């Protein structure tokens, strides 16, 4: 498998996870945790997570594009910059 195959595979898996994860996480939420509050300062960490997941469900294409870009850029730059090689000092 070449580098481009690895990048595309990573993007596909990341996008699939971005579609599935919010729906799975929201199955464990209470109805009042899904409501979209204007101010999240007073919410618990779980409520903030549910708030984020409800946004992700409402905008799946936008979230998928963001995930695809971040994953693709991360894997590509990992191949170019080789950060583990720099950390090891090789």
C-alpha cells in the first residue's frame, strides 16, 4: 500500500467515524442534554459533549469535510515531516 492509499484510507475511516460517532453517543443522552443551549458555561462536561454531538448531527457534511481535511493533512504531513524520526533524533 502506498502513501496515497494510506491517506485516502485514513480520510474514509475518519469520515465514517464522524458520521457514526455522534449518533452512537447521543443514544446515551437524556432529552434535556440534547437541547441547544446558548451559553454552555454552566453545563457539565457530559452536557457539553452532548451539545457538541447534537451540532455534529445537524451538520454532517460540514463536519465530514473538516474531518477529511484534518485527517488527510495530518497523515500527509506525517509522511513529509516524519515527527517520530525527529523525536528519536535519527
